[in-house]
């Protein structure tokens, strides 16, 4: 296992669209294991391959209290959506920024698991939000892009200032 470096907004590589995984093989299982380790270490409740500069459709999520319910979603698709909810989101690629985003309250998702077999997942509330946040990453979208330009520019300035201090 290995910890992977996480890209920071506004890195243009975060806007890369991920390709579907053609075959769930050893390489993909190793990527998913390294992503899970990176997510737990951060710590975060989800991580998309895009954030570690791999542009293939792989997501890991664990919204459980005791970090015991790791979900790996490969080539995820949303089959159905229901309701709306607003909640504060954060992102490991946008550290220190928490903003309210509107999402579907429930989503039904189809994906491949680590065994390469398709499965369906009914997600609601935080899990549904996390699935949508991670699937956005795979499309090259970061949650701050739902905010006004004014807010996006303030966030860019704040992160640029922080990067100068830590550099
Ligand atoms: O750790 C994370 N927390 C979080 C909180 C609210 C909504 C979404 C998230 S996902 C985030 C980890 C991350 O950046 N995933 O891409
Ligand atoms: Ni994120």
C-alpha cells in the first residue's frame, strides 16, 4: 500500500475527464487500495482517482463512524435521483474551504466492484452527497464550481496565499 499525493485546486489536472475502466485487474485493485489508504490517512470520507492524478473512473468512499464500510465504485452511473438536500461540503483538493451545495437527497447507483461484477447501491443523505461529489471529480468538476465567480475567486486567492506560506 502507498499514500498518494492529492492534487490541490486550482490545479488544471482536476478538470480532466476520467475514462471508464476497461478491466478490473491487479493494477486497478492496487489503485483502489492506495486510494483507500490515502483517504483514511487524510482523513476524508471519499476520494476520486482524479484527485490522485489518475484519470480512470474509480472512487472510494467510507462514511461510517468507525471507518469499517469501505465502498469501491468503478465506472459508476446514476440510475435514478430523488429529492433535494443542501449541506456543507469540503474537499481534500480544496483544504479549509466549506461551502453549501445543493444535491439530490437520494441516488441509485450502478457500478463495478473490485471483483469486476456490477452491483447497485441505494444511497441517501451524506452517502448520496459523497457519491455525487466523487462522480463530479471523475467528470473534472470540483464542488467550488457550483459557487458564484466571486466566491471561486476568493477561494483561489486564499489557497494561493496559503501555498505561498507553505512553499
Ligand atoms: O472528506 C470529504 N468530506 C466531504 C464532506 C461533505 C461532502 C463531501 C465530502 S467529500 C470529502 C473528500 C473529498 O474531497 N472527496 O473528493
Ligand atoms: Ni473532493
